[in-house]
């Protein structure tokens, strides 16, 4: 291992988050004390407000917010604590015990609240909005809850479902994370984990090494793990289908689309536009990439390969910190101040260590007293992509802080489909910062490598995620036109392999057209987002929405920062049409999505093609 790599690992190993603002450890007396207090608050809430919301709505919402903050503090801590030590039996046991307690409390004492709230008449609510500013502030939250009124079940049933939630399909997903963290893959006489092999697929310039890495991943995911993954998908899809039918949802995506505040028609336009315009653009790009790699046809292991001339210098974490902070500063000093606090207050856990959750995430929460806090988990290895991931997750973090301060615990979390806005925007700002630096340096090959790496990321965020969504749609029984659906059935590993292959080829081309699809048939098995049905299309939605926003910076000039910060502060108080109206954008039109794809992916590909010709790397 070279000295730079060793230095980077040592630098990164020091970057561990400090959770003490929540609790010192799982045996912290404050944790048990808070659980006791939460139980008393929930019981008091039930006794005080059940059947009395018409007279006491204002204080009920205030007390419900207090419960939500304490509940969130407890649940957030245990989830964060477990994410860095997935096989620790004591942590797992404590987390499971508390989940059971919290579910029992909610089911027994809090279920009535939403059910009775949605039954209040419009006239009564209008009267409350007029006389109580706190209730008026929460009107968007109440209005959104009322949309689900036709889908609520009886109070006894809702209570029972809440109490049983720790033992539903989500439990399979939790164990999936643990099983995946324990996976070890044979590779060149040793073993590596999934994160390390995935890193080779994106960073190794050796085509043979990449092919061996993918072969090892695919083989390691087969056998018992694939069978377990298939059963997990069946449990998730099957339990969802039963509950969706009981609740009267129109189709499997209906609850997610409602939660995202996005009409079905807009979701369909997104999928169709990415398939029609994004797929061909991706195939066009991969032909260019094949020329750079000197290959007539790409293997699937070449999909995210770096350019032969890419700068693979490892970026030490302190340098990554400086780059990301400077990029935020270049756009918004207000956001940069928040980002600096994440480093100063130790809100980031950076190193790749065994038993840690794979990938990266951000978790924000409004704590008792109304103070928002945000934590970021990484598996940092020092690539430019890892620098972008740091920016991405801290974008989520500033979103959580601004919305938490403005909206409080009940309305701070933006719907999934556009909670990606801040993260993609932060990533794009960092990309622009790095790009400008390379332009000034005159290093054209490194600039081209950066642009092509960004194209890889945009394709993965837009085209690949819509491919995931198409896989999900079929998994949950939706037909090719998505107008009818049937209950999902139990599928064998071989059937899931075929379903995976078909949805990939729809976007990336048939065998031999662009790719040879060897050693890729089990790759569906490690995608954890499938356990949160229809989560994935939010990534494509957020990417294209943000690219459209980013394009407005020059037109709006100095007004843009103010408008953008206001968007972040909105939390979940607006739907996507309302959010974009100040920017004169309308996501209901196909043109919006076409321009988002063309203005981001299309423009980057054209730039890469032109630079490739100018450098004489490929022929005209």
C-alpha cells in the first residue's frame, strides 16, 4: 500500500461521529429515562386529547410535536449507533427492544390522533387556522394527512398494525443489511467486502481486474444470499400488496406517489421520458466510452470504469473537506457555515470499517427544544467520487438543518422525491468547483475525465434508477403499460435474474449492442432500496429537477440564492409544483423533463464528445 493511501486511511480513521448530543452509549441512563418520559407523554396525550381534538387541537399538535422530537431522538440514536457496528449483539438487542416499546406506545396511545384529526370538518379547521397561528403554520401537514383519509383503517386495526410493525417485512430488510455486511468475496487469493470490490469497478484502470471483481461479486451474491434476497423481496411485496388492497389504493405506486405529493401522471411522464430520451443518450455515451477504452463492446464491469487518463490520486479527507466547504462557500456563505459546523461538531463518520453499513447516508432530526441535528455516514476511500458523495450527503444535511429550524419536527422532512434536491445541488456545485479549477490549470485530459465521471454518475442516478423502478413495478405486479396490476407472486432466483436482465436491456441495449452482460444476473440481490418500495424513482426525479434548477442560476442572478434557501426551508410544506413556481418551472410538462435530461446529461455528453475529438482520442 502506497504512503498516500496509508495517510488517507489514517486521516479518515480519525473522522468518527460524536453521538453524545443524543446519548453516551446504549447503557446511558438518559436513554432509559427518556423512554420512561416518552411513555408518560404518550399516555397523557391519549387521556387528554382522545375525543377532544375539536376543542383542544392547538395544544394537541404542540404536545404531539414534543412527542415526535423525543421519539425521533431515541430512534435516531439507536439507528445511527447500529449502523457503524451491525453485528454487535448488545446494540442489536437494545435497538430491537426499544423498537418494540416505541411501536407499542404509538399503537396504544397515539393511533387515534391522525384518525380523529382527518375527521374534523373543514369549517372547524378553518376556525382553528384563523385563531391559532401554530395550527395555521401546520396547515400543510394537516391538509396532506387529510388526503389519506380514504385509506385509513379502523382504529383497532391501525393500532394493531403499528404494534406489529417491528415484526413485519421491515425486519427482513434490517437483517438483510446485517447479512450483506457480513458477506466476504474471494478475490485474487484473499477476501474483500462488497464496498471494496464496488470501489474497484469504479476506480481500477485494469479491465481484467474489474471483470474479476464483478465476477466475484456476482458469484458471492448467488447461492444462499440470492435465495434470502428473493424471499425478502417476496415478503416486502406480498405484505405491501395485502395492506394496499385493504386500504383501497389504486395501484402499488399510489401510496408512494401520494406521500411524495406527485401526481401519477407526472411520475409516468418521468419514467417515459427517461426511457425515451435518457436511454438513447446513455447508449450514445457508452459508445464514446468504449472508444476511449479501446473496446468494440463493453463488459458490464466496464460501465463505470475510469478513463485511462483519469487522475486516480487519492484525495485525503482533509482535502475533501476543504474542497466541499469551498464549493458551498462559492455559492452560499450561509450554507458553508452550516457545512463547517458538521466538521467542527463531529457529525460525520467517514472510514470504511468492517461491520459498518454499506454506502452513505445522512440522517437529520429535530431534537427536543427544537434544535435540528444532522449526521452523515460515509465509507470514504479517497476518490473524486467519494468527494462528490461527501458533498451530496452534506447537501442533505444543510437541508435538514434549514428545514428543521423553519418548520419544526412535523414538517421538516421533505418528501423522498425532492429531498434529493439539496444533495444533488451540492454535488453539482462541487463538480462545477472542481471543473473550474481544472479549466484554470489547463489540464484538458483530467477535465475530460472529470466530465465523463460526472456523466457516469448522472446516468446511474437517472437511467439506472428508472431501470430499478421498472424492475420494482414488475416485481409488484404492474404490467408494461402500468395501467393494471395483479398481486405479486413468489419468484425464484432464476425468475428474478431474468426480470433484472430484461429491465436492464430495455435501457442499456440488447446483448452485444453496447454491452456484453456477463456476471451481472444476481446484482439485483444487493439493492437495499427495493425494501422501501418505489423509493428509487425519487433519485431520478431529484436529479433532473435539480439540474433544471441549477440551470436557472444565471437567469435569476443574485435572486437565486434567496429563492433556493427558501425552497430548502420549505421542508414538506409544499408540493413540487408550488416549490418550483418561484423559478418559473413546471414539472407537469414533458418538456420540463426533456429539458432536464438534455440540459444535463445531453449537454455533458456533447461536451465530452467535442473534447474527445479535440484531443484526438477518438475519431470524428
